[in-house]
C-alpha cells in the first residue's frame, strides 16, 4: 500500500461523515458508505422523530390507512445499529465550511470531516387569503398525512389544488375512501408540465370515470371559511365548496443553509458528476441537488427516488476515494387507482409522440416520445414490458419503425434485437 493509500485508509477509519436530512438519499448513503469501506463515524441528522421512510406511499396507502409508518421504513432499526450509524433528531440552522462545522437549532455545534446535504424539498405554498385556515393542508411528510387523516372523518367534499402527480394521486386515494373530490388546475390540462396531451387526455378520462370533478384553466383568488375552510373562491367568482383542501402545486428545494454558507446554488445545490459541491468536503444528493446531465446537455434537478438513490451511491464512492459518475437513466412512477405509470427518460424537447394503445379507452397505454427519430422517453401505464423496452431503447438511442412501435402485435424486443438504424447524433457540445 502506497503512503497515499495508507493515509486515505486511515482517514476512512477515523473521520466523521455527517449527513443532514433523513430521506431516501441519506438512507442509501448510510448503506453505500459502509459498502464502499468507510469505517469511520457516520452521523445522520433528521428533523423528523423517526427513521428515514418511503415518501411515495404517503399519498396512497398511508393516506388510506392501509399501511403504518413503521411499514414504510427504508431500513429497519437494526440496520443502523449493526452499521454503527448514530441518529440524531435535530434541525440544522447553519453551516460554516471554513470551520467545518454545522450549528443545530438549539445552538450546539458539530464538527465534520465530510458533510453531505440531503435536504430534500418542501411544498410550494399558496399565497392567498385564507391559506392558513384549518382544513387546508400541504402534502410532503408523514405529519402532513396524519393531519389530513384527522380531518377525513368529517370531510365529505375535498378540493385539491393542482393537477400534477401529487394532486392526482391524492385524488385517487380520496375517491377510494368515498370522498367527493374536485381538482382545480390552472393549466388547460392535467400533468401539462410533464406529459404529452394524449397522456393528459387518458388521465382526465380515468379520473372523471372514477367520479372526480376536474376544473381546468381556473384561477383561485381566496380560500374562505370561518376558522375552518368551507370553500375555494375562483377567479370567475364561483365558490367551490370544501370541507378539506389539499394543495399540490410543486415543491421548492431546500437550499438556504448551503446558499448562506456560500455554497453554489442554481435551482438546487450545484454538484458535479460525483456529488461534490463547490465547497471542499461538502456533498449533496437528492431533491435538493442539481447536476449536469450529459444526455440532456443541461443542468437538472430531479425529484425522484431512483435519482436520490443513484446520487447517494456516487457520493459514497467519492467520499471513499472512488469516482462513480451519476449516469443512470432517470425514471419515475405514479400509482393512481389500478393504474401504475412508469416513466423512462425525460420527454423535454420531444418532437413527436407514438402511441401504443388508445387514450380514449381502456386502462393501459404506452406513449413514446421521439426526437430526431430516436426514443428519448416513454410513459407506460400498466405496460411493464413497454417500460423495460423503453429503458433499453433510450440507452441505445434507438430509432425504430414507428408503425411497428404502434402495432400491438409487435414484440418490441425484436426491435432491439434487430437494432434498426439510428438517427444521426446531434451535436450536443
């Protein structure tokens, strides 16, 4: 072993990694650090009084009362004991990169050798009269869901503000519980920022079939009620009655601690391809981090579990002296009623779509997004085979025969096997 390697090994045995935030990225980071050979101290600090848990089920099985919080834990308690990981419940107030310290909410300072910011994101708030009334909720963590569940017994009419994934998932869960639901969306279709019009049409049809009232292209001026919300006032003057209001209008990355400390921020904490920030020995991962994606040729901040997990693996490797670039294909999912949507890639910049199935009928559909003739992304509803095909096709930059892609009798694996000619690669410099 060289002197440098001996020095690195000694550091890994005696140094402290402090992880701020307790979500998917931090849970994976704890496991990956030990797998990479980190034998030093690992201190995990979260601001919730529980172990890291899965967040996607919150708006589904947890809201419906079908699962308890301990069933959603990413790792069981004995994992942290066996891996000698110290857990603290505290709020981090500030960061001092020069002193290599963080300051907790009650004034205590903690030193670090390596610091990882897994700060996540918080719900975007409505800034309207009445937004603080009782019965108005945002949805991000277990406490939010417990507050909603406490209001459910008296709630006959729910209004959901926002027709994105969170809003539609919550609408599906509430309909399954027998609550009347109205979804208010400012855009002229649901999921407008993330899907093609054909996929929006599919989901609008399904939600209406399930009894959801969709009101699209509407503005909101106020939430009304006497202490507790009783309705939502629209820009056209109409009042939508509500016993319960859930706001799902996106999230904001938690970057303030990093920003105040002089760490570079650009729609998230800026990281390189291995999770390093602009400050020495400070890393970031998950919903709060933005990185340059070579496929897209631009900086991205992705809000997804797979992204958080992959970034955490890269950060762990970098901390332990090994380069592992963030390079996995982005993918996402959404569960609504009996529909499992699996998304491969990013559809930004698509030029055309090819449908496999009919958005106007049935409960399944695949929508392939193409640019320069190549598949760049796909939305697959109850179509797991198309999803797996899409991941491989995107990686291969496949330019398939569109008629074969549409034909339900085509075995899509044969398109991969034959490796059709690919469209010319665009200059992405």
